C-alpha cells in the first residue's frame, strides 16, 4: 500500500472551512483515497473516499489533484464536534486498511 | 452501513491471564478485521478474519498470542493470551460492508 504523509496537527476556527492535506506521491492507478476520523475514545468513522474525481457528501468534500499525488479533505463549516484525528488512507479496492499517523484537528471556538 | 458492538468495553486484567473480546455485526459480512491502538498511537492491523478460513496475521502478530475465531458471518472473537502490561491498548473490531466500519473498541489495561 502507498504511504501517506499528513501534518501532525492543525487548528481551525469554528465556522471556517478546515482544509486537511494529504500527500500520497507513490499512489498506484488502482488505489483509492479514503478519509476517516477518530473522535477521542471512539472507533474511526468513515468520511469519504475517491479515486480520481472530486467527491462531496453531507460531511465533507474530497479534492484529488490531477496527478493523484495529493488530496485535500475539506470540512466546509467546522464545528467543535469536528475536533478529531483525521486519517488519510490509500488502498486498492478490497484490500486492508493500513493507518498512518493522521492529523489532529482542533476546532477553536 | 454496519453497526458493530464489542464486549467488554473495557477491562483490567492481571499479567499472565487471557481475555477474549467479542465482536458482533448487525448484518452479514465477509471480511472482519482486528486492530490494536496503543496509547497515543495510530491503529495497527492485527489480522483479517474471514468466515470459514484461518485468520491472516500481519507481521509482528502471531496466532498463539492473538487467536481469532470467526464462527459465522456476523461474529468474531479475539483473545489476547498470556497478557503483559505491553498489551495495554484499545482493541478495535472492523467489518467491511461496502465501506469499512469500526466498533467502539475494547480498552484493556494489564497490571
């Protein structure tokens, strides 16, 4: 599985957009980009995933660069409840998830 | 989606003993997984458990230490054997139904 690189921590003001970057420069053509988050003391929660195109759902948007070497998760209007560790994972469909170190996002009132 | 429950939610155990963690999924799934999360760390995959076959362990994890059962398509157990304080972690069950879902975890403290 391709390795991902994320900043260890970020802050975001409540109500503003949170943009979480992820580098996956060795990603293969058949590997998807997944985002999960883990709120303290809970199991990881699925957010969104994509292959090539940008994706949006009720939780977030995922922007994947044209060369697929990096992506950005966007939380459009961050709330205090979005404070969590966010994990970017790349994997071939059907294979196991291997978690990196993630980004600890703190939403500040 | 899939709803996953785990028992126990937490436990405190003495070194040298064993603990079996149960994982129940609310629907049938082919693939289930067990992860460990040591204090302040990310998740590490222990093994993949498919119904009807032996579990597949990741490097650094062995069946004698972490035996796994998968008796049907909705249930799995992970046993942490001959525990030491280094086994103090959160153990998470996961299942794939379309995407991959995680249980709430079992918090284990070994004294």
